[in-house]
C-alpha cells in the first residue's frame, strides 16, 4: 500500500487516539465512559499494529516516530491506571465482589443445600445413635474423652488468643481453598468438602446436645462467628461448582472459554472472601471463646449476619441498574 494512502486511511484513528489521550490528561481512565474505554483499547491495539506496519514498510522516520510516540503515550496511560491499585481494590469490594455474588447465587445456594443436607443427616443420625458420628469423621476417642466429659474444648483459645486466632484463620482459609480448588475435579471435590464438613458439624452439634451442653457450643461459641465463616464456605463451594460445571456443562462455549469465563467469576468470589475470613477468625479467636453472656454473642452473630447479607445483596446495585 502506498504510504500516502496508508496515512489517509489511518489518520482519523490516530487523531481519535490523540483526543482520548488529551481527555486522560485531565481525568483518570476510570472516569471515562465505558464505551470510550473500550474504544481506547481497540484503537490502541490498532495503532500499535499500524506502527509495526510503518516500521516494516515506510522509510519516513517522522511517521514512525509519531506513531511510536502515540503508542508509548497510550500504553503509559492505560497501564499506569492499572497500577493504581487502591481505587481498583475499593471498587472490587464495593461493586465487583457483591455483583459477582448476586450473578452466581445459585451456585452458592447449591453449596449451602449440600452442606445443610449432610449436616441434618449427621445430626439426626447421631442423635439416634452416637456411633453414627464415626461416619462423619468423629473419632471414638474424641466422643468418649471430650464430648462425654462435657469438655468445653473451645475455651482453650482463651489461653493464647493470638495463636488461636491465627490457627483458626489458617484452618478457615484451608477449608475455603479446598472447597474452591477441588472444583477442578469436575466439582466432585467441592461436593466432598461440603458434605464432609457439613456432616462433621452436624455430628458434633448432636453429640454435645446428647451430652447436655449443646447450647454452650452453638449459642455460646459458634453463633458469634459462624454466620461469616459458614457463608464464606458456601461462597467458596459455589466458586468450586462454577469451575466444575464449566468442565462438565460448558454450554455453547468451548470448555476452555467456559472455564476462563466462570473461572474469573470464581476467583472474584474467593478474593472477596479473604477479608471476611479475617473478620471471622478475629471474632472466633478473641470473642467467641470468652466467658461473656450468650445473648451478647447471639447479638454479634445477628449483627454480622445482617451487615454481611445487606452488603452482598445491596452493594453496587446502582452500577448494575445503569448497565441494564
């Protein structure tokens, strides 16, 4: 293609890129309209391609230098905005995470259903026969030496709150990660983690009620941190099921494309759970084992539950409305 024709066909695109860059001199990338952001990315890639053509076919150094300068400016503005991590993090937690939760709520609800079914089965089975708890992974030694002696084992956290809180946080992260990561085994690993943890929870609650101190455990310890902690497990389970269904039921997409799309949703869910797990770990390590009235701990559980679910169901809705 003659160089004059090449310039005439492309110059409007280059001028438009200059206009957008001039806008970015007066504002941040985040304040551009959504269509302008898409246009910026599109014409930046096209101009970078034009620069490669000009370098290969043109002997005009002015054209090459002009396009090179334009591409460098655009690259700097685009990726400098990406490095502005604080606003990005803020937007993630105020908009992206709760919006993703609402888009994928059916997967979270499925994870909750699996957990609660196995909790109920283990609870009623163990209430009828304490040896049933062994099917839920509760050892006879724990049942005989801890439960039957009405030992409040969770109160040992009071002896070293900082260490206990760290251990709890680590365990919560591990369970959450397993529920998510094992979704790669076509969702079966996620289902196993949910079923096992649900059954263990139900069996322990049943054993403590049989021994006569179930309220001490459920209302005096679990309730204050349990709403956040269990919600994170359900969300992580939903994220794992997103991965599993992308592999098993990709729909009209290829498995690779479905995994990429749903995988990004799943990662957002897991990242959003991290600060929630920190809060749950702090409450479980510093507040739940304390010898304070159960009514206060119930109040903490109710308050954290209302706050958490108000956030998950309401945050970022103004952006969702604009998109619609």
